[in-house]
C-alpha cells in the first residue's frame, strides 16, 4: 500500500533511490518473529547463533535482486566509461545493530547481491536517514516506520509477517 505523500520531483535528479527495510521486506520475518515473541535479548542470541545461515527471501527479495543485477550492469558500464553516471541507488535501512548485522551481510553475500548503502540503526528512528537520503520509494513492513514529520517521502507498506497479523480476539 503506497501511503500519501507530498513529493515534488526534481527534474535535475537523475538517480533513482530505492530504500528497503530488511526483515519482513527483503528477507522473511523469521528474526522479527523471534524479536516479537522474546524481545531483544532472544533476538540477538538467535541471530548470533544463525549468523552464517542466510535468511529466506521475503516479499521483495526478487525486486531487490533484479535491482542489484541492474546495478551490476551499471558497474560494467562505469568501468568502460568513466563519465557514466549511475542511475540506480539501493539502500537498506534496518533497526539492527552489531552483532545482528552479520546475518544481513551473510544473506546478501549468499544471494550474490548488495546495496549501495546499508544503515544499521540500532533502534534509532529511520526518519532521520530517510530525510537525508530522500529516497524515491521506501518499503517497510511496519507502519510505525512509515511515519514522517515532513511527509515528503513516498512510503510503501508491505503487509507481510508477524507485525501485520491481527491480534487474537479475546473471548
């Protein structure tokens, strides 16, 4: 679901910037499920014990992989023509921090993909990075991460995983 925003496109900006959350977007929500059920200490222990095991793909893994393939072509073009200006910039913005960031790196390496920039925020608000980078699109599975004071970043809610399941009704 694309959320409303008041973006004004800059015709001089020739780079397409696409930002992604990691868990529940690029990767499945296995780690998020552990976090939601056990809180931070259990999440960290789980991710450290699985740091060499790549995550399973999430709902936007294929999109991320295709963008990475296009970026590889751009790298070849840049090697042939030093004046070539890259057109695509991918960014991962996740609340993870050390040591849980290792599993993200393992996953990306295993899949043979990379991002131009990866931010491990350790719980800091994503809004600060988003307002600086001004992505043309930001994908996240948690609506609370898709709130911006400025309202000028196109944000897309990915209704996937444990954070989007309705709470059981009390009887």
